[in-house]
């Protein structure tokens, strides 16, 4: 191994070793907004995410709360009995 190859390998290892430190960024937590009265609320993107998630579960919740699902299950069990 000559000196040039050794220097190239040394530089490459130094660059690869420094890469995680260069690209490291602090992880932000959930952004809380502090009001003037001391109250806290979530920021608009977090509120939007929670709203859209709850919108996705809404049809399942409505079906579970209605008696239609129970009637269909009971009639299906009676038909197979």
C-alpha cells in the first residue's frame, strides 16, 4: 500500500466518520403553543392530523354504535344455526 492510497483511505474514513455528526438534527417534540393566560394548545398541523385521523375512524364508530350491525350479526348466526 503506497502513501497515496493510504491518504485516500484515511480521508475517506474521516469523512465517513464525520457524516453522522454533520447530518444530526434535534428531534422536535409536539409543538405546543402557550397562550397569554398560561394555557397550552397544539399547533395547527397537529390539530389537523388528529382531526383527519378521527375522521377516518368515524364510520367504524358509527357502525359500532348502531343496532344495524348487531341485527345483521344475530340474523347471520340464526341463519347458520
